[in-house]
């Protein structure tokens, strides 16, 4: 089973954001990986691909992810090659990946 390493995870009960590795079934989404450890990936649509809030930056392992989707292009534009940002709910995993949670600027 693939391992997703999540940087910036802020599970409840953990005093500060940290890096956590989680094992998930092949073809699960990055959003499901984050939900498994309550990492704090933002969402309003709970993984349906309609809100565009569940942004994560791919740090490594992009070759183990599904291709950039039309839903992602709608929310993020066509700049993945520059930003490496994907929607966690639309990105499925087939191997080990490292991501960083993209937080809204306050």
C-alpha cells in the first residue's frame, strides 16, 4: 500500500503542524489520506471536487498520481508545472507521495 507523507498536517491533539506518514489503499485520494489522520485539509464540499479548497503541493512522487483533471484546471488554472498544486480530492495515489497542505492566507 502506498505511503503518503503529509507536511503541515495539524491533527487534533498534536500541538503544532508537523509531518506525518499515512498508509492508504492504492487508488485512494490524497484527501482520503488526510482525512485518515485528520490532517486539516480544507474543504467545503467534503471531497466532491466542487469547492476547490483542498489544495496540496506535490513535493515528490508526482509520477504515482493520476493526471491533472479538468476539474482541477477549472479551480487551479493551467499552472501545475509551476506551482505543483493539486486538489487533494481529485488526485488518486498509486505509489509513495509527499505533499504539503496549502493553507489559506489570513
